[in-house]
C-alpha cells in the first residue's frame, strides 16, 4: 500500500449525495492546479491572443460537413435547430439589469452554488474571469469580473459506446440542457441583485478549462480535457460571469498530472495518434499537447470520436475509485482490459487493447485555416499556372474572387458551424 500524501473532500456527485474523500498518494503529488509560468502566459496572451476556431479555422469547419454520414448530418441539423434559440437568448444576457437591489455586504457564493447544484450542475466553482483566456473576438463582449464555472455530467451508458451516433446524442443534448438551465440560473443571480452574463457552451467566449482548474474543479488530463472528480472528462463546461459578491475557490492537486504520465491509456488508444506521451511547455503551461491536425480528421469522420474520453479510467470509474485502487496496488484501474480500452469504429470493426486502426497519409490531408486564405492560395496557384488571362475572363475571375472573400469576411463568427435554413 502506498503512502497517502493528502486527502480531498468534495461534494457528492449530485445534489444531496454524501460528500466523498479522495486520497492522493504522496508519489503523485505535484502542485495545486497546473504547473505554469505566469509571465509566459501573460506574454502569449498579449502578443498572440487566443482566437476561436469559429474565426481562425473556418476552412476545416466547413469541410466537416462534407464527410458527415447522412445520419450524423441530420442529427447535427436537428441539434442546431433546437440549440440556436438558446444561444441567441444568451448573447444579450450581460445587458439585462438585476431584478432587485443586493443586500449590502452579503456574500452570495453559497446561495449560487446551492441553486446551481439543485438545478442539475454537477460541478460549480468560483474564480476570477481570466481575460488571458478569452478569445480575441469576444473580449469586448465579456463584461463582468467573476467567473462561475459550471459542468454538466454527460449520460454514462451512451458515452461508453463512443465513437457512435448513440454517444453523440447525449453530447449535444447536454449542451441544450445546460444552456437553457444557465439562463434560469442567471435569472436567479439577478434576483439577488447582480448582473449575470451567460457564456453559452455552444458559443464559447474563451478557453474555459484554465478557469475550472483555478476554481478547484479538476485538472487538465493527458487527453486535453478537464478531469473532474466524479465524471472525469464526461462533462460539458460553460461559464456565467457576474459582478456578484462571491468568494473564490482555490486550485487543488488531485494527483492528475503525475497519474496521467503513468496511465497513458488515452495516449495509447487514440485512433489518430493525436496525443503526446510526454509533456511540453505550451503558451506558458506544462501539459500533454493534443495534435489538432491528427485529431480533427478522425473526429469529423467518426461521430466526434471521443475515444480519449471513453478510455479514461477517471471517466469510467470516478477519481475516488481510481485513486483508491492506485493506493492499494500501485497500478491503473482497468488498464489493459477490454472493458476500459476496447472500442469499435464504424466500418472498421473492434479494436481491443494494443490494437489500433490504421489510416493512410491522405486521410489526414484536410483544409486548414480560414476560407479566405484558401481562396488566396488557389488564386496564386492559378496565376502560377497561367490560368488567369488579361482579358475579360481574367477580370471576371478576379471579381468572383473578391466577392467570395467579401462573403467570408462579412459573416459573423458562428461557433456552431454552418447555418441552416431550418
């Protein structure tokens, strides 16, 4: 049996459940939250600000629609139809005035946390709204200094079938549910006398995980996702920012950083080999870095993939069970078993421990960057090949190029992707 370094007490999985205690072995202890260099984080935020995929990666966001199966396409169209009004309702929530006057000097952290849990949020934490992680195009939209971090658990059983359309159903369903419930929670905060701005989970204002880590709700896993105590990465996350008088939570060392380095199941089982075995420094943070260009082609073609979520032992068993097992045995719960590591991919079959699908190089060749940049590259190729003449046809081609670029740059960012007339 390993020596326990420290113990963490957390609320139960759902409101009303008994608190749990998580024992972290001494050999897994690192630092609360994340290993980082604040000066480097500041530098990258200032000189190379984060930007949304909806702004910087429009080319591959359009491309994905061309590789969806008919079933996935219809599912996405239906989800977008149901979700768009919820997103629209959230956009102007920062402009809604409080419904009452606040009680002078009263801290409302406990009231908001309890209300959020009663409404169904599985994790609730409070921290500063860290503008270093707000997307460039959203910085003027964000109004208030405090962040309420909210996580909603995704249904367990369907998630274990990933990658599949059965797993995509609860994935998108959670977005709609939590987005609507957050509107009600914002109304409750206004009833306490404060403003509340809803950062919709389908219209992200920034990279939320750093704030969840700062609020003590988990740590960054090797799969690039937040690993929270009860459901690991099997959750969807969002924020409400507010000017309410609240008390910030503190980051916690759950032992995740060292555990992920030992576990490596998600790294070993990734169909696209998109996860790095060793940590690197990235934008001032030490982390396992996901390789986007190897992840995106698999996600797009195979129902969102989510293998890295499915095979995480914290997702399947919960952090308490995983840490208890490690304290007792020094080994990773479920590692090497079909129960944890097995998955099926449509038209390719079943892949058990040690067995991975194989894709050729062409599979990973997808459009990257912005649509207008691809148009410009295409125009340069036509010029090199002598395809643009100096006559009327060449002038027409240039006018068409100008119009297509104008169409792209005039479209507002849409984090849901393509708009549909539904």
